[in-house]
C-alpha cells in the first residue's frame, strides 16, 4: 500500500507526496517530517514543488505555544478593514494560517539553511517542557516560514494537507510537526496534476499518498 510505504519514507526522513482530493484543493504537497529537515530538503521543495513552504503543527502543540489562527487574531484586532479577513476558502475550509516566523539565529530567514533551521527548531520545541517560553524566546515574527495549525481531531475534522500531514507524522510515531509545500506546474501555471506527480514520484523514489486512502485508513467517512 502506498500509505505504508509513505509512513516508512517519513520515518527515514524522506519525502512523501500527499494528494488531498479532486473535490477539494486538488493539489499535491511535498511533505517531510520537520524533525528530519535539512537545507537539502528545503532546496528540493523550492526547486521541485515551488509552492509556499509551511510548518504544520498539531493542534494541542499550537495551543501550548499560545498560537491562534490568523483570521481570529485579525478579527479581534483594531483593524478597520475587517472585510479583508478570509472566511471560507473556495474549497470550503477556513485557512489554517497562524504567524509566520524566523528562528532568531537566522539572518534574512529565507535561505535554504535559514528555513531549515526555523523548521527544525520548531519541531525541537515539541520535546521541551516549557514550550511557550522556548517558543517566544527563540522565534521572531513576521518571518519567512508560515505556521499552520491543524484542526482538533485532525482528519476527522478537516481533510487538508495540514491535517493529513500531521496525521501521517503521528501515525509514523514521529513529532507531529511537518514541512509541506504545494507542487506547482511551470508549464500550465497551475497546480501539478496527479499524473505528473505520480511520474515525478516514480522517477525520484517518492511515494504518493492519496487522501482517499488515508481517510479510509483513519476510518473517516
């Protein structure tokens, strides 16, 4: 099964390709467990995926850091143009974006080395006792890596790449923090198709996980 192969790939610190569904974003993300991230991973995501590189966080972990969804933060702010705040996206979900951050030891924050450091140190906080104190002392915002907060209940509540990737990490027995990046198509200027993603995966030894298979495994209707 591609799911079993994908879990083994994640455990080795390697990529998986994750397709949500044709009825949702209809996109494939490159995914790696954040605890294994290296500058090489970031370079490959930048070159072979090309979308927005983000860190997906398990919901309880995000709460321990006192993070909020960005749309909630803006809604409770004093900004006058609140009609700009995104509600439901065209595919039917609220966005999972929170803050964007840089680790304090980065320079610009955008290089492969800088983003790898930011992602790795976010994963490392999961194992720290006073998570919020470590987070607030180690990261600066705004930065170059957006944080995404997975819904409570993960794929039982929302079937996005944020939830699916964190679910995969948890199922693999890893820290529930992932680095994800959408795969773009420079020929069509749209998201990469499943057929092209499958071809890329076979050429590069990266398993592709279908969201439908993942939801069946998780027993989500």
